[in-house]
C-alpha cells in the first residue's frame, strides 16, 4: 500500500536580515492511510514549520524549502505550482490551528466560512452548500446548526470555535488532517472533548491525522506513533509503546518526567528541563540538546549523533546509544 | 438603537450650543465693533447701523435673540454685504463647496484604497516604494502649498486648467481645486490602508483561508478587505473635518466663491454674524457626519453593537 | 564505528542554563539604535538639524537682514548676491527665509512644548484615576474635540490675536492642540496601570507621584515622543496657514507662511518669492514625517527582530 505522506530529509529555512534560521533541518517521517501520528516538542522546535511546509503554507519570502522531498498521494509537493497546491489544500489536506479565535475571520459568518470551501472544491452553492454545512456542524457536535450558520465567531465559545475549525478542515473529507496544537488554547475538559471528536472522526471517515502538541499526555490517546522533535530535528521516533515504555533519548525522558501524574506523591516537585531552546540562527555544532543534557559527553558537543534503530520503527539520535558510551537508564517511569 | 441615537443627538446639540455660545462670547469680546473697519463713518449713520443690527443692546439680549433665531434656522444678516443674510451666503456657497469637497473625497478614498492595497500586496517592491513615496509627499506638503503649486504649474505655466474661478462649475475649473484638496487625504488613506492591509495579511485567519485552498483573489477580496477597511472607516471622521477646513484655503487660492471663502473673508472683515453662522454650520455638518460614520461602522464590523460605550 | 574513548567523558555544559542571548539595553537606547538604522529617518533628522542651523545661525554669515529695503532692487531673480532673490520691497529673500525659519520653527517647538505639558498632565491624571474622573475628563475632551482645531485657532486668533505676536500664536497653538496628546497619554496610562509591575510597586508602598513619574510615564514615553514629533509639523503648518490667510505673523516680521502669502501675490510673473518659503515648509514637514515614521518603527515592540 502506498504511503499517504512521505517526508524525506526536509529542510526549511527562514532568511532573515540576521541570517539563515534553520527551522527544520533534516526531518524524515511518513504517515500511512488511516493512522494518527503525534509530533511532540517545545515551542520553537520546528514542529509547526514542518507541517506547514507539508501544506506549503510557509510565506516564501522569508521562508524557503532548501532541501528534501515531500510526497503526498504520489505527488511531489515541493515542486507543485501554487495553483495545483490550492487544489490539494482544503480538499485532500486540511489543517486545524491553535487559536480558534484568531484563526476564524471575525467579520464573516461561520456559514460563509464553511460554504466557501464547498463552493471552491465541490462546486456547491446556495441551498446544497448550506445543507452540507449544517451536516458538518452536526457532525462536530454543535447544536442548532441552522441558526449557527448565520452567526459570527465571537458569538461562539472557545470549545465550539475549535469544533467549527474541525468542521471546516473536514469539509471535503480530506485524506490527511493536520492538527497544530488544537487544544493548547482550551480548558482541559474541552481538550478531552475535542480529542474524542477527532478520534471519532478518524474512525468514521478514515482520515489520517498528524497531531502536534507539546503535551505528551494527550498523544497516547489518539496516536499510534510519536515523533519527538528538538531544535529542528527529530531526536526520537517510535510507536506510542516504544516512547512511553522504552524511551531512549534524554530529552524524551525530560518530557516524560515533567508530566504531572495523578499518582505522584504530594510532596514531589514537577521537574522541568533546565535551560532554553537553541538559537537556530547559530545552532551548536553537535547534538542540539547537548547544552541542556545532564548526560552530555564531549562527543555530543562535537558531532551530530546518528540514528540508531532500537527495533523496527523505533529510532533515536543520541550518542548514548553508541556501544562505547556509558549505560544510562531512565529513572522516570515504569 | 433608538436610545443610542437620541443620546448622540442630545450630546450633539449640547456641543453645538456650547460652540455657538463660545463663538458669541469671543466675537463680542473683540475690541472695536464690526464697523470699526469701515472708513470713517459719520456718527449719524453709525447710530443707524447700530440700531439696525442691535449692536447696542445689552449682550444678554443679543444672545437670547440670536439663540432664538438660530433655533429657527435663521442665522441673521451679514454685516458686510448689505441686504444679504448669512443664510443667503450659505445657499450660494454651499453647493460649490460641496461639489469640490465631494470630488476630492471620491478621489482621496478611491485612490487611497487602491494605492494602499497595492502597496501592501507588493510590499517592499517597486509599487510599494512608489505609493509610499507619493503618500509621504501628500502628507508633508501643506494644502496651500500644494494648491499654489498646482495653480502655478498646471494653471499658469502649462495652461492645462484654468488657474482661478468657478466658471459656473465647468468641469475644467473643478480639477485643480479637487486635486489640491484631496492630496493630503489620499496620502493619509494610502498609508492607513497599507498598514492595515499588512496587519490583516499577517493574521491567523488569512492563514486558515489559505489552508482551505482558496485562491489569492478570494482571500484578498473577501477575507482581507473587509477587515482592512475598519481603520479607514474610523478615519472618515477626521477626513471629513479636513475636507471642510481644507476648503478654506483651496477656495481662497483658486477664487471659488464657496462657503470657505466667505468664511475667510468674514474673518478678515470681523463680520460677526457670518463668522458665527459659518462656525455653527461647520460644526453641525461635522457632528452629523461623525454620527453617520459610527453607524456605518456597525454595518461593517459585526462585533460592534450600537451602545453608548465609547471605545477606550 | 570505533571512536576515541575519551570522547565519551562527560562534558561540562559550555552554555550556562540561563544563557541570555542579547545584552540588555534600556528602551530608549534600544529605540535609538533601531532609529539609527533607518536611513530615511536619519536623513530627516539631519535635514532638520541643518534647517535649524540655517535659520538660527545663518544670518551671522550673510550681509543682509530681513528689514533693509532696497527699492532699486526689487524682484531680482536668484543670483550669487541674493541666492533666493529679493522681494517686493527689495529685501533679501534668503535673509527673510532664515528669520522666517526662526519664527516658524520656534513656534513649532514651543507650542508643542506647551501642548505636551498640558496634555501629559491632563491625560496622566485622567488615565491614572480612571472611573468617574476619567469619564468626565474625557467627556470634556470629546466635546472640545468635536470642533476642528483649525476653527478654534482661527477664532482665537481673531479674538486675541490682534497684532499676531509670536508669543500669542505659540500659546494659542499650544492650547488648541493638547487634546490629542491627552488622549494618547490617557490611553497609555490606562493600559499600563493594569500591568503587574505597577501592582508590584504599589504593594511595595509607592506613592501616586512616584508611580506616575517613575513607572507609568517613562513607559508611555514611546507614544508621547511620537505624538510630539508629529505635533511639531502640525503646529508649523497651522502657523503657516494662519499667516497665509492673514491672521498670523504680520510684516515686517516674517514666518514661512507669511512669506508664502506675500509671494503668492505675484505668481505668474515672479514665482520665486512663493517657491522658496513653500519649499522650506514642505521640506521641514517631509523631514519631520520621516523622523516620526522612524520613531514609530523604532518604538514598536512588534518590530523587534
């Protein structure tokens, strides 16, 4: 079965007046039909830029795809013309953004923002389009959809707006849905609802999902595989079980340790990862995580670590995997 | 909505009343009456004039009389032009002023919106540089300089358009004054539109629109435009005020007998009643227009509801 | 792949955990740095400085002053002796432009100083106290604001102006224009006082005056400076306008506006008398606009690259 999306060695940089910022520096992954994967990492690690590059949404000055390939449904995304991309966006690929308040146009009705997609990609208009829009709103769990069509974004609550975003992205039943931190701006309870919604829809429509988040906690629920990114690179990838039960990279350990746990003792402290993300204008020579890693070795600061395969599908980029390196165990979770 | 309107009208009337009273007080505190500019007037004639115009009545009586008249839309006689009332002057001059003002407004709004959008869409490239340059010139060069400049070059030197005169509204006579009047606002609107459009284009909802596969012209025309227009609409109030006051100088320079010119002459002549009448007219027009702008704003931006809340 | 074993020794972190990438600067220093980078803005600034020197120091270098009549030499075209020509009474135009420049520029700066003081004071109080005080104060401003300022200026000049003295014009312009500044200051203070550092200072026991002077106003400086920078050309323009229609500066004193008015009388035959003062006004306003734009960009935190 052909892969839905294949990204090989993607490099996206931003050319600012201060120099070239390598936001995505050699990222490779794939997504199959009907599966959900998660991309996890801190702010600024390149996860949003990666998926926005897949949809060619990066503004082209100052951004640029400097290397690598993206293949979607057999098509070479990097070299498609803008017009051809417009045919794919909204139809085969859809995206949900982080902040539903700013991501919806405040002066247009929800109905219009839904039907314009239908008009554009499926040639529907008028009554037919409105009917489909109503169906979509129902699908995402919004009550009184007919009257909602004529309302404006500011008349919806945060959770409902995000549902509308989901509806908008799914209008044409795309093969791939990209959710860029869809729940970060929402309350925890609403978070759960949106995630459940996404899971239901994935099962109903068999759409593939890329879920981006900085919260490892929500990934396990929805995704089967996880990519952990740091400093523009993927530092560990594997199945959810691999990552949660056999994490190998110190950064992944840091992420797992910093999740508050219901069963932790009351006296325990939350453990943050010390330090700040790397400056992508002048990235460090070796491993990007080295300055903040408590297991940092001299080798780490001088050479970029290679990928080691732990098992089929579980890969880590860390010098601790080298046979000559000291053995370090993860003391975080069971 | 009705409550809002009533409130606004009430406060508008308050403003007008304050303005008229202030103007009245100011006018009558000038040493030397309206006739002190005349050549030596024989005392008997002077006495007659004073009686005719009631200038010797106690101030309070003059004030009340005036207020009563104003309420009946009678602005009184002018002191300068025998036998003509201020209302007459206004009737004669307003259409001319309005024509030029309207043309200038159309020029400024249309041109400004287009130039500003172009500048934003081709940011930092040649069209942007040109538009911004033109805009900066328009903002910096004062209206009377622009007016005299246009008059000299296009009027006298190149003879393209008649440099002075109204000529019964012949279209050739309208061009230079409208251009001169519209120069500053078109620059202002261009800059405003450019900044606004740039801001809108960087918003998240534009990115969402793009992610839906909408083509460029739909994104600009439907998603961006309406949002970008909002600050421009807010500018319309001061814009109108500018057109009003800018007319003074334009009519003065180009010799158009509109209310602007009458106002300026009435100042030099210390013609009280005309000054007051004109001031009242200007302020009324402004107030009405501002109200209309506020109402228009609510049609464009669905987030605004008409209450009496003034934005912070 | 076998590597040297010592490469696997633990390394001391080269970058400290809390490494800060840029040295900190004060807001003003930062803004000045950004301003300097802006070529247009710097050009504007240099032009202004040049104009000021021209107007204030210039007369020391030339032989003519603005009063000497020389009826034999009226309306001369520009030449080496009279670089800007002469006017209707044979006075040297360049000298008159220099003196006129003093007047116009002085009026611009002083009236804005007045307008700044009133505006910052009024707006500061209104914004700081908020609530009813703010409401009433702003209502008053709104009412006064409904009338175009040009109208006020004209009316006031008609009444008080009389002979159009320098001081009177400065005061009138200052009095009429403070409202814009007051609004801006009030808006800033209103927003700033909700910030946490104000709350922090308050809990430490800072008095109102201290809060205002040390915390609120310095942080509002950005928009204040920009508004002032825009107010100066406005004031110069208004004075020029007034003189142009005859209720500003009267001869033999000159300002650029009055010179333009005189020059206008003879356009078809002798355009130079109008051209030079008009150019002076236009260049000044252009320069101020570039400077103001530069200031706006320099103070805008969103432009931080």
